[in-house]
């Protein structure tokens, strides 16, 4: 089946928003009117300029852009626009965020997942710490919905702890399980684990068998 090509009207105009904030971020202490902003980011056609004005007005209403004088705009202190998407992890632990607002999926490093796992629904924003000229990346700000809560894995036992290594290559994080008299498993057993406490970038999630 051939992939349906997006028409011009269907194509998200996310890049326009990005261009707007990129320009204002370069001049955080200056005010600009609409015409100055449109000229600076290279908009000449009426459709694009009208769309830019809509984006500016919306950003003002969301307090992401300030309007200190009527018709003049400057960057607000918090300018990080947040979007909803789905995480697609690979076997390295890194992955991508997929969203309807993106023309291309954004790379996301495992340190910026905030505990999100494969196919979780998240809120994300652009990673502003990426060096200039590099491909854009994303940072998870919040996990909205977990795709799954139980995992199959292999037990790895130590003197004090149990860890379950998931069999799925998309799940690269071990799951910590507290030892107790009720758990009768040994090293190498295959078990099903239910997550009871979700992890972070630094800590493994906790589960029970």
C-alpha cells in the first residue's frame, strides 16, 4: 500500500511556530511588531503572514509571548510549548516521539524520557540544550498514559534483591522486585511482573511478581 502524501492543507505548520520562537529567543529583551517578525523569519505570502498572526495571538493568550505595548511582542520567561505524542523506543534505550504536530519524528535520548516506556503517551517539548545546528530533539515533561503495566522477563537474583530483565527488546530497563517470603522464584526463572512504582531516568521501576 502506498503511503498517502499529505496535502498542503493537511500539513501541520509546526515549523512556523518554531521559527517564531527561535527568532524571539535570539532577542529576549526586545519588542517587535508583527511586520518586523514576519520579515525576520522570511514570510512574504498572505496566507503565511495571517497564520503567523494567529500563532502570535494564541501565544499571547497562553502567556508564552508578552505584549507590553499593543501590537508589539516579546518573549515571555516561559516559552516552552508542550505537545502530546507517543514514545517509540529502540533496543539502545533511546527512541523517538511521534506526534500529529510533527512533520518528522523527534529523537529523544534515554536521559530525557522521564521514565517513559515504549508506546507510552507523553507530553514533550523541544530540547533547548541541543547544540546549534544539530538536529532537533525532544524532552518528555510528563507521562500521560502507560501503554502497559505488566511485563514478561527473566529473574536475575542477588543476595538482597531481585531484578527482572524484560524479554522485549523495546523494554531496556530492568524491573526491581523486593525479596519476600511470598516470592518463590530463582535466578533464570521467567515471570510476569506488574509495575507498582514507575521509574525515572536514574531509577528502575519497581514491580511485584
